[in-house]
């Protein structure tokens, strides 16, 4: 049965591939792969059924054998091999789980609780993870295995982490579902590109300006929209995101339309030195200033540290503001906006502040993006970007800073790591999402730490124990 | 019971208030006043317009006709012209809700700190001073925590201060909502059925708490309540509504013998509907007391 479903599903997805033959699109069948996939799914499903009906032992052996075979035997394509490996691993884990569960007479609710307990423990561990991750990130450019590709991936990840942290202010703290965050990212990128090209402003002047312009855009959008609630709000922000993209596409005189803007100036080393091999006369290049051998990596490392600093700035800001009245009011707004009004909180200004601040961070990230790429076009700011950033925030657990990092590693990192799988790599994106939704539907780290305590600090694990102990 | 003091101007004066929703008249030409340092109870059968009256007072509805004046500290505010958040922040009218509206995901203490938002926001220099970590804000926050601790102590929730508000038992949530309203330092406190769903002992505790609030804080309390044991024990003044009209107004001893009230409240056939109401009340209490 499952094999049949898999056959139906994979037939159009895997079996038919459009290829360009002599400037014409034709469809190329890959029936062998389809058959193999269906067969593998059939085997996997069979294994699960047998395991469930009481024979987990042999199935476990078979799964492990497949795992071993998959590792060493050649497969027709890399994708099939990964599929077989992953499938065998899943079957092995499921059978182990079945074995474990048989000896475990707890109810579903108790099991959920124990999962929550693990979440709480993880949350406790994050107190250590945070500093460790920062140190690791700082040391990354000097680690032995680091090359250009790793640094580029690091920059990409950090950009999304920064965007995720920025959006977290609106979505995670203030509870406003913003589907058009990429609009502010675009405003920031185009602000930098245009200011730098038209007026010759330096990157360091443009960075705050771009943030300012983006937050102005946030206010402009905010005024009419903030009366709306829930779904309506989300739809209007979605529309705004598209409006910005379409304006960029059609205002050819200013933005270059679909051609975008090329030759955006690169940042200098704090306005003192450039990252060039041969500096203009009378100027000193970065490598000369520090007496180093010239290497194109210097600029990349500098960019890496730049985005790391910006992202950490956003994080620091959020961590601080959560302890301030404004941040607390945002969270209160998310919980119950009517009660907020009854306590004298002006909803409009609070929401506008959240919007403007998040937009500012989006704009700063945007101008970083522009200076890193050196080229921007409306294509980089489509809805899918907004969706990805939102997915990062939601999957990470709304309002959780570490959750955003982990979710970014999954959502952006996995497809990058699996680049070898060619067209199947987006599958890992989907699989990651499905797994998170299955295991932790409220996000990876949904546990929330109070921002202020009356009694001495307790770990999340203890709090969990208390919450379970209470009726 | 303290007798209502005679002020030149009562704390709250409601004049000719009417509220219409399309063709439905929820409140019809109601006038009464509430004194400072006194508990004024508003009672009436279901659908009499009590909660609508509260919504008009706290700015959630704009009344169709009428004037709502709050006077204290030498100022007068016309509530019907103010935005809801300014009624709470400037005219200092606080309220609780019939269906509890706590910030469930936040801790108990955070709920009480958010209630002091306006004050803290000013102390934090609208976030700037707070971001820089200036001592002004830290001091204000410490004061806010102390105020919260005081009220937590009053409602007996100090031990639970760091728990998530949404995980508290029902009675504790009710008390926390009152504490939260009090943390915003109101001059007029509007309580919408604070005893709903409480067991008899919790109701008695509530009466003690409300009398304490009236006697030790300079505040007027406006109370909507169905639980007559609470209402009769603590209120200084009663206003009875029925079908949006005021049918009686006066001290409890007078109102309870007013024939118009008995007719509206207990029905024409006195004994039967009284039994009904009591039975229903008991059922409800038992149902909620057990969880």
C-alpha cells in the first residue's frame, strides 16, 4: 500500500524530469529510480509493520544490515543511497523505540511530559550553549578546516540568524504575524546600494541610514495596518512585501528594474583601509597596514566578523529589551491585547515600536547583504525569503533566541550541506520541517524564561518538575 | 462598614448613560454615582447591561448618549471622550474581566510588573535609559517589584510568584487579576464578577480582600457580582439594573426590601425561582471548585 502511494508520488516528482534538448523542453523519464524508490519505501513500510506486529528483533537486524550495505555498496545515484540510508536509519530507530516502549508502561501524556522535560533540560543547557557558540563563531575563521566555502556558509547562516532575530521581535515577542519582513530587508539593501552609488557615501555611513530608512518604511506600513488583527494583519503585511518587490521591479529609472544594481561598493576596514591588492596611490590597503601577505580571504573574514557583530548586536538588544517595560509590554500584547489596554498600555505605539525596530534590523541586514553580494535585484527579495525567515522563527520556538540559531542551522544549513544531492536537497528542508512539527509542534525551544524573578533562580528542569507536580 | 463620605464631587458620576447596539438598547438612561473609599455593587439578572456598563466606563465601548465623569486629585476626566488606554493610565480606572484575562504565558510577577507599565516606561526614559542600564530605571524596577510583592502577599501568591500565570489554579488566577489591577494604582477599581466560580471559602476570602482594599487604600470599588453573600456583606451602596434600566439605588438594607428589586431579581413567583437560582449556583461552584 505504502509502496503504491510512494509510486504515485514519486512518478511525477522523480520519474519525469524536464531537460533542455536543442533549446526545446522535453521530458526525460527516470523509471528505474522510481521503481527503486517505491521498492525501498515498500521494504521500509514492511519493516515497520512487522516490527509493530511483534518482531522488532529481526527487523532491527535487517535495518542495520541495509545501513551497512548502503554505506559500502554502490548505488546508481547518490540520492537513492541517501534515501536508503535514511530509510534504514528511521526503521532502526522506530524498532528500537518499539522495543523501548514495550518495556515502558507509561501513558501518552506521561511520555509527552518527559519529552517536555528533555526540552527543559535542553533549555538549561542553552545557558552554556550560548557562550560556547559565540566563542566557536569567533574562532571559526582560524580553525584548520576553514576555507572560503565554510566562511561563505557562515556568512549566509549569520545573515539569516540576524534576520530571524529581527523578525523574532515582531513575531516572537509582540505576536504580530509579519509575512512581509523581506520588504525591509529589500529597503535596506536598496538604500545602501543607491546611497553609495549616487552620493558616494561610505558603507559605515550608509549602515545606520539604511536602518533608519527601513524603520521609516516600517512606520509607514505600521500606521494603517496595526488596527488589523491576526490573519488580516498577516495578509496585509504579505501584500506590503510584494508591493515593495514590484516597485523595485518596475521603477526602472531608480532601481534598474529586473536588472538590479551591480557594482555596489565593498566595505572598507572601518573607513581606514581597503581590501584591495593594489591600493590607489596615497592609500594603504589592509594587508599593508598589518604587514600581511595579500589574500582575498581577508575581506571575507572581515565580512564574517561584521555580520557576526551585527547579529550579536541584535541579540543583545533583544535580550535587554525583554527586561524593559517595552519588551514586557510586547509579550503582554502577544498574550492578551485587551488586558493590555485595560492596564493603560497604548497598543498602537507599542506595536509601532516593535515594527520599526524589527524593520531597522532587517534594513541593516539588507545593507550588509548588498555590500557582500555587490549585486542586488528584486529576485533576492521574493516572498519565499519572508517565508523562510518566518519558518526559522516559528520552528525555533517563538521568542527563543537560541531556537532561531538552531532552526537556521537546520533550515538554511541542511540544504547547503546536502548540495551533493542536487535536485533532492530541498527534500532535507522539508524533512527537517516535518520532523520538527511532529516532535515539537510549539517549536524547538518553546520554553520561556521569566524576565524577572522574585525568588532565587531555578533551572528550567526544576520549574518543569514543579509545573508537573502542581494539579 | 464605613459610611460613604460626602465629597463635593463623587469619584464617579454616571449621567443619562445609554448604549445602543443597532436596535438593541443595552443600557437605557442610567444615572448613578459612586463614592470614593466605598464599595458600590452593581447587581441585576443576566443581560441587565452590567458588563456593558463596565465596557463603557473603561473605554471599550463609546456610549451612545451620556456623560461619565471621574473626579479625583483635583481633576475631572470625561471618560466617554477618552481612549481606553488613557482611561486606565490617566484617569486611573482599572478593571478585571468576567472571563479572566491574564498574560498566561508570562510569570505571575511579570503580570504585576506589566501592570505598572506607564510608570516604568517613563522611568526607563521610554526605553533609552533602560537600554543603557541607568540607575534611574533600576530603582524604579525595584520599587515595582516591591509593590508587586506587597500585593502578592495580600492575595497569598508570594510562593507562586515565578510560576507561569496560566498554570495557576482558577481561584488564584482570579486573585492575581485583582492584584494586577491594584498594581496599576487605580483610584476606581471595576471588578466584573470576581467571585464567579469560587468556592464558599474563596468567596469569603475575597470579601476580606475587598474590604481591606477599601479600608486601607484610597480607592473606590465598583463591583458586579451575582454572589449575594459577598454583595450584601461588603457593599456600601447598591445599584440594581434590569433590562438596561436602573430599578433601584441605595444602601443594601433598603434595596433588598425594594419590591421592584424582588420582582426583577427573584421573579413574580418568589419561592420557585429562588430555589432554581440557588441550585444552579451550587452546581456551578461544585463543578469548578473540584478542578
